[in-house]
């Protein structure tokens, strides 16, 4: 006669499940989350070198709260051109501002005191671009160029998230040896002049915020 203990043991043995090969595959497979790509001082130049090879876009339309203008970027300034196209396609410039306006000199854009802009920069990465001033381009009226970083920066490395456009007639050629022209306004210079004419405070910030509503690559 079987005891209660024997009965429980047999019952457990009868219900044993054999794991199939299919079940093992399910258990062993682990989803790997891909890390987001972030630019830094080490990978920025190699990245933009390759990016310039595969991206032939060279025109960007900037739509602001005061109108729009179009830029033609120079092919022989590859890192600065590639950087500007890349940030445009990443929609970095959207909802940034023209945060510095110097009368009869420049308008400077690509920054903002909004928290979202700071978050965009953090997501894209922390890097600078070397100057490229020997390609024959000068700071004529309508030229787009990159300011140098505010960091300790004796080599005038460019701040990649900002740009300025010259409004001086015929140009501001004292900038040629320190900053990198990488394109020019080909349409809408009247809008650039309108932005430059706006009232500003003591820090050259427009009294009325001037937003870049949208930056887009155009053909």
C-alpha cells in the first residue's frame, strides 16, 4: 500500500515538463538596446569627413519670425558645411533664436535661453570644429560664418551650434584670419537686414525675441 508521501512524489514526476529547443531560444535571447550616437572631440572630425562624402546637399532655408532667407554652403569647407547640414537635418536650429544683433555688422543665431535648446546640445554632443580659413573665402556682406567658442580657446575653434551672417557693406574682412566662412545668403538678404535693424538691449540681444521657426535643406 502506497503512503501519502509516495503518491505526491509520483504525481510530481508525472507532470515534469521537458524544455524544448524552441523554449531555450526564447529564454536565452536578450534584446540589446542600441546606444544613441553622440559627437565628441574624438569622433566629430572623422564623422563629418565621412558625412561630407555621402551628403551632397548644399542649400538651407531659414524661416524666422521676420521672414525667410536661403543659404548656399561652400563645398570646399567640408567640416563646417557637413556640420551645418547635419544639425539642420537633426532639427537643432528649429526654435532657436537670433540672440545677438550688432548694428551694421552681424546677426548671430543658433542659441536660446530655452531649456530645450540645452537638451538638444547635450543629446548631440560636446565638440568644436577647427578653423578652415585658407580656402579663399572672405567675410563679404551676406557671408555665413561660425563664431569661436567661449571656452579657453587660443586656436579659435568654432562653436558648431552657432553661426553669424555679415551685414556690413561691402564686408567685415578683419574677421578673415580668425573665423571660417562656409556659405553665403543667396536669397532673402532683405530679411537679414530686417533682423539687423531690430531694437536691442545692452547685451546685443533683440528686445523682441526673433525665432528661427524652421531650418530645412532645400534643392
